[in-house]
C-alpha cells in the first residue's frame, strides 16, 4: 500500500478507495464497455475525493 503524499486527502471513513493501478492493470485487453465502466468508476472516485472536506 502506498503512503499518501503530504497534503493529499484520504477517503472519508467507511468508503472504499479505488486503486487506480489495479483498476487499469488489464485496461488494454478489456472490451470497450468494460473500459467505459472502469473510467467512469475512476472519474467518480476522483471527483468524490476532490469534493470531500479536508480532515485535519
């Protein structure tokens, strides 16, 4: 598991963070529909992490 960068935000308690590296591991071989779903999941996760209030 990677160490968060200074200033990075952690996902709110009780939510599952998406490991982008794992999500995209077999991206090239995936069917188009699967690629779209994977990218949608990644986008949603990134937006949620950006919209989450910072915790001190």
